[in-house]
């Protein structure tokens, strides 16, 4: 890796950290009741951009395919990318470059620091008998120093939003490619293209035109600026033309650029889990705009290659949302769906070159023929992709996700399923009442789950009905049966794997999950997962690229030494609580996205209604170099209102009792993951919303926290 690529990779990593929202509710949590609420994990566009080697391509290290007229046969497509309206004429290429906005719009900050401290209790005083320590430190007895420098990088060609052209522009190149991140695309002699960019409120027209060979040859009226609402950002649209370009194609570009000069746009939040892509189909259904792209998905572990993927982008009031399906080969098809509105979805995916047609049929019997679109030539020629994509992308508008009938010349129909310990995934049937049932065997016992009333699952073992469980997408529960434990999870379709390992590094798999599609009559759509975990054990649950969550089985009450009693994660850290041989819980950060955040905290102080009345009894946790994971104890069922002057969207995780054991049955908890440098103002309440006496202010510093309390009597030091 050269210096420039290293710098860009570092910038990607910093941007990914910048969009992380640690401490927000909802988050992934596993309590003694084995109920877990999982929020949407905000990921960066980093994986697919680094994977493709965009930086290397800009330096000419990747071999680029020849740029030839696309001749793609695509119909006209109208959409809005990043808030910028665009219509691609039939046969023209439309490239969505807006994912770059989530990477390159950020500045770069570098800090060095050192710090020591001591643990603190609910009143901010040092814990009696403790000494200064770097890993578990608090306000008293320590010091810290920090030095930071911040730089802002600008690019002469701005940050690309979209490109419109009468030829196929490689995804790792741009007609205005001298911006430091994309290679320079070759302009055919008859080529015409429009480049639209965010200039970061500092447009340099001369530099932009220099970055766009062919712009000087374009007829008049081929460069314009327009503004975002509030005039916070200036956008530039510029036309480039080849010497033999036709007047008709030039007129298309000129009219589009001219129309942009009269508008103001409201930018949408860029998607955080896709790379650039060719827009191959668009539409608006049930009031929701959508577009299908031939783009880039996840990368392999070492980040050297990208994966061709069908990317479905929907525009919501809060921004753009993307779902991806990796390319297929042979007589196979893969699929996912995006919810558009009441009883309306767009089902989409990829198919191998042998496929001649796809029919999606819902459980009600409604069939929809899919539209098949060939992959652009770039995907069959680029050697930095994991495999060549030369089959199909497809989409179908339906009332619900349907089962696929995949047509191949042999008249056979096949469908790929994810790897599973159960061949073909979970088995299902629809009973006489129209309810979906998934079933299987584990440890010599027959089990089944009936999806009743959408998100309620009725469990039966050996033909006898047991309990019911209500799980929203992202929820899970553990069910002990003779011989082991079943983990039942209801995950969004984007989750393609769920398994359990014995180690936090994820190298030793001890149990694999299998899945089935949820019922069409369910309001919430997803995948039903079942993971059989034999005997007893402790490990880590993995779902996709999120941090692992500690897991233990079977459930036990009262807890014994070494038992896991609670666990959870945010996009930044994963934490666990373990019952110690001293008869108390201990707290540990077991995984982290940043260096220096791992660590553990000793036995805390339980809450007592006589001694602590309306105040917390303990403030502790693990204070790392990037985040302070704060563990606050108070009355059972304690909740909290949280705000921060640094981030209006902060939150935490509260509720329940720590354990059904003596004084700990009266003790509740809240957990806050606070980025270093941020301040949280916490207003603890009882379960019914009655405020406790104190307001607690916590500022996270490297290796320590600073606390202060107002209102009521200070909490005594245990």
C-alpha cells in the first residue's frame, strides 16, 4: 500500500468513526430474560470503497477497461440523487457517486493524549481503597493532557454527486477525475457527459474546469451553479464533450444543466452501506421513490476487492436507505426486498447468466414477473472485483415478498440459500389456519415456531405447545430444552448470517443458525433464525458485520459464579456482566471498534432503599481511550432522560433488575457509551417516570470521567 492509499484508508476509518452514534437507544441488549432489542447499526461506505481500491485506481495501479459506448438498451430513468433531480435518456449511463459524500465531506483530526485516574461512586468521590490506574479511572487522583490538530481537505473537482453520460463511465473513474479519489475517465470522441458535484461551499470554477477535460470545448451554457436550501452548500454542474459529439446529445446535456440553474435542493443524508453504482431502474410506488443500481457491496476481509451487488436505494423523509444483494452465478437467484408502503414492496436481487426469467409469488397466490437487466460491461472486465458479474439484476413490484420460481433452459428451478447446519435452511409449512410454521429437530427433540399475528411466535416442543414470544425485527430470545438451548431471533433481511463462537475474535464457531422468510401477513418483514446450542456454554453471537454480543446458555436462576447475567452492544463497544464468586456482578467491555476501550470493573455497590433513597448508588464502568462505558446503578427498573450539548440524539440503555438474588433484585442499572470529549447530562427516574433527586453530568476524558451532581443530597461513598 502506498502513502496516498494509506492516507485515504485512514480517512475512511475516521469518517466511519464519525458517523458512529454510540450510546443511542435502541441498541443491542441481552438481559437475564433473554430479550434483546437491536437497533439499526450505522455503517460506513468504507468497506466497498476501500475494497474496490478507489485510491489505487486513481493512481493508475488498477487496470481500467476501455471506455466504449454503452449501448445498454435501458429505458429513460428519472430519480433524485442526494436531492439533485436527474433524468437519464434511454441508453445513457447514470452513475450515483453520492456515497462519496459520506466519506470525503469530513475534516481530519489527529490527537495525542495521556491520562490516569481512579474509580468513582455515585457522588463522584473516589472508591475507598483504590489507587490510580489507567484502565479503570475516574475524576479523583488522576490527570490527563491532550493535543489535537484539525485539517480540512478540499478537492478541485468537488465531491461527486452524479454523472450522466452517453457512454459507460467506469465506477472507479470520473470525467472530472482529478479530485484525489477517482481516476480520470477517457472521453470518447463522440462522448457527452454532465458532472454534478458538491463544492463544499468554496467553488473554484477554474480548478473545476481544469479537472474536466473537454469542458472548454462544450458550447456555451454548459456550466451552472445551484444551491442547497438555506444556501449552505454550492453545487456545480458542468458538461464535457468530445470533438465529434452530436448536436442532439449536446442539447440533452445543455438542457439538463440549464434546468438545474433555476432550482434549490434539499440534500438527503447519503446511504452508509453502499459504494457508487450505475442506476439501471427507477420508480415511485406507494409514495416512496426507489432506484435499482448495479453497484458495489461488501468487501473481503483484507479489503483488497469489492463485490458486485444489486443495490436498492429508497428515499425516506430522513434520508436515503440502501439494501444490497451480491451477484449470483449459474442457474441461481438471490433476493431481498424494500418496503415501500402498505402492502407494497419492491423485491429485487441478482441472477446467474443461465436464468431466463423469474416469477415472485406471494403466499396469497399473487404472481409478478420480474424485469431482468444485464450487468454493465465494467463488472465483467474489472479484475479488482471478487468474481465477474455477467448475469442479471432484477426487480419486481409486489404486495409482499414472494417465493421465487427461477426459470432456466432445463426448466428446472433453483434458489440459493445461505450456508446452514440444516440443509436448505429452516423447513416451513402453512397450516389449515393460514399460519406459517417453521420446524426442525435438535438434541433428539422436535420443535416448531408458529408465526401468529405478525410478530408473535408460538413455541411447541415434541408436539406440545409451550410459550409465546413477541419479537420485533432485531429481537431474540433463548429457550432451554432438554439437551441444550434454542436461540430464536427475528432479524431484518440484511442479516445474512447468524452464528455463535467461543471467542470474541470470532474464529471458533460452535453453533450455526438457519433461517426462513417471515410470513407475508406479518407487518414487520424479516428472517426467522433458529440457532441450536448444545449442552451449556458461553460464547459470542455474531450477526453480519456488527460487534459480537456475549451469550451464555442455559439460563439459570439464581446465578452461579461465572454465569453471564447481561450483555449488549452499540456500534462502538460490546459489554457483558458476569456473576462473580463474591456474589456480585462485574462489568466488562469485551469488544470495541476503537483501540484502548477494553477493560473490566469490579463489584459495584447495590442499591438500598434506606441508604440511597432517591439517588444512584454507584457510578463506575470502563473508561477507555475512545469511549467511556459508564455503569450506573440505582433502584430496580431505573430509567433516565439523557441529553448532551454535543449531540441532541444521545441515549443509553436502562431497565430491569441486575439479578434475582438478594439485594441485587432491588438494583437496576443504566449503561451509557460516551465518546471521549462529549458530556452527557443524565436525569435518572423511577420506572413510572418520577424523577430521582439528582441530575448527573458526566464528561468522558481519555482513561477517566469527570462527574458532577446537582439537586438532592450527594450519594454517599459506599
